[in-house]
């Protein structure tokens, strides 16, 4: 019997990437919650797995040569799982290159920029004292809009991001793209992105992955009001 993969997780866009991938690939896994609002990502035990104190991370007891392996960074985890299963990573060298480049586009572009947009548009204004920074808000809002237009153009020519097949590139991009409202964006001029968001979002595995511990994402007092969580998340040196 295949041993389950240990998933170190919190319900955020980066966490969803891996819960979605595990569901899509049909891999058994056990979830270990890493409450980032309480600073559990800085625990020594977790730092042994993820030295950059970020989740998600995994431990696969059945790694290369049958030996356990721990992996951090969501993009690296997606590539590993795709190679392990032979799924969702392209069927030839050209398609694999397409998948890799759009995965890197998410890792280096959409994810960081959307994350900064969320920070300056939602969290910073609610801090004590409030940090309302129009330059930062405009910069990241505009950059996310530009990236969404790039995505919409790509999807005007392809059913999925890297081509006609659904891949780990879609699994990486969708969790950030689906939060477009919080990034103060519009889909009115992006019909291809809207079509893709619906198609991917209607996949049962995507829904299961996004719903994993969804109750923890909306506590009674969110990060935008929880001063202690703000200090932990945004005050680390």
C-alpha cells in the first residue's frame, strides 16, 4: 500500500496549489496544518523541512530510490509530483517547456505581484497605525492588471494556459487568479480568463483542494484585524 504524502499546509493560494495537485493526481496524503497567523512556520521542526519558513511543503516517504524526501517551494513540489506520476506536465519536450515557462511566470510574476497587491490594498490599511500607500497600491494593482492581460491573451489562443491540456501550470496560476476581486481587478475586458477560471474552478479536484480546511481561512477575526497575527506575518526580520 502506498504511504501517504505528508502535506504541510495552510489554506492560502500557495497551499491550494499543492492540495489541488494531490487531488488531481489521486495521491494519498495527510494534512499537517501550519498556522501562519500563530507563527508555526517558524517552529524548528518545520524549518527542517522548509528552511525559508514558508508553506506549503511535503514529505514523500516514497521518494527517489524509495527513500523519503522533503520538498519546499510550491513550484518545485508541483514539478516533483508531476514527474512522479507522469501526469499534467506535458506529453513531449515542446509541451513540457510550455508548462515550465508558464509555471515560472506564476512563480516569478503573478504570485508575488498579486501577493503584494493583497498586502497593500487589504492588510496595510488596517494595520496600526494604518499604512495607506497610494504609490504601492497603484504599482501592484497595475502590475497585476498587466499580468492578467498577458494571461487573457494566452488563453485567447489556448484552452488552458500551456496549451490544449490541463497541467500543473493551471494548478499554479488558478489559485492566485481566482482572487482577482481582492486584487481590485475586473474580468469585463478579459473574457478568456473568465472562461478559464470557470472551467478550472468547476473541476471536482480543484474544488476539493480549495475547500481543504477552508474553515480556517475565515476565522472570527481575520489577519486584517488580528494585530498579533499581523506582527507575526509582516513583522519578521
